[in-house]
C-alpha cells in the first residue's frame, strides 16, 4: 500500500475508535463475511455444493445422522433432505448405510472425501483471516486467543435461541 492509501484507510476507519460495541460487531460481521465466508461460498459454487449440503457435511463431523434428522434440523421436507443426501452420496462426500439401531432407517456418515472437503473449506476461511491476526503483535494475539476461548465457552454453554427444539438438534452441535 502506498502512504496515501494507508492515510485514506486510516481516515475511513477513524470513527471506529468511538463506535459502540453494536457498531463494531456489525463491522466485524462484514469483515468476516467479505474476508472469510465469501471465499468459502465461492468454493461451494465451484463444486456445486448448496448451503444446506455444506451444513449437513459439517454436522456429520459430530455424529452420524438420519435423513429425518437432517430434514428436521434444516427445516426442509423429507424429500428435499433425501435429494440433498442423494447428491452428497453420489458425489462421494457421505455414505449411507443401514442404521444398526433401526434397520428401517439409513445412517449417514462422512466419507474421507467429505472430511477433506470440510477441512478444505475450514482452511479457506482460516487462511483468509490469518493476515488479520498476523497484523497483531504477540501480546495482542495472546489476548485475542483468550477472548476467543471465552467466547467459544460462552457459546457452548448457551442453547441455540433459534432452535425450537431447545438445542436438541444434532445439527446445532457446538463446535
């Protein structure tokens, strides 16, 4: 960046110093969207992966699911969930086997290819945020680490307010 570009950026961001927490969180949300999430979505478009399919793959990291559980937690019909599952099985990202607890149901599990895809998308997100973290000095990074841990712990302790099942949804598993 040129000196003029740095000066222009600093002038544009100067109001942040006096911003409320709500304003900062909204700015942070935009930053996370444009820096981390948007590149993940770009990759999803490249491989023709829907958001619902991505959520299913990430959820399968926690435990096997049934098609009914996928439908309930994504608020979609059983047939829509079946179509998503069919695509993910066809593309080799998940497998479908007989559920040992109920032979009438199929149990969905992540394949190595599915695990690799989820890891790739997590890596895209993390790699885009790394330069922002690298801009902090060692003390600031340590402080950010402690704050992130506290926020993750707080998130894990609270039920999902958007989940009418009170956090029982297997897709609402805490990371």
